[in-house]
C-alpha cells in the first residue's frame, strides 16, 4: 500500500476486513427503503440490490429470481440467510 500513511493503511485494512458486514448492513437499509419507495427511485434501489448481492458472491440464479419478482420480502429472506451464514 504505497503512498498511504500507516493510519490510512489501517483504515483501508479494516474496511476490507468488514466488507461483508458493511454490504449486509447496506442491503438491510435498502430493504427498508424498498418498502417506502415508488417510481424511478424503486428501480434504482433494485439495481443497487442486484449490484450488492453480486459483489457478495450470491448465486446469479437467485439474484435473477429476486429481480424478476422484485419482492422486498424475498430480499428480507435472503438477508436472514446471509446472516445465518455469518
């Protein structure tokens, strides 16, 4: 990690150590927002959910199923499954 101070290196290291927890928290927040959103914002939120699940390495077939249904309850079930694995 060239060009970073030791303090910055520690921050970057902690971020990547907690990456899964950060993404899980973000998905939880998105699930809440999905229940409240409508219109174009709803489409943007679903796109972010798809991107985050992909980054977490979730199976693409399950992501495709979720995106075809676009049901926030399914996302909550996925979050519970991810939490059980942790």
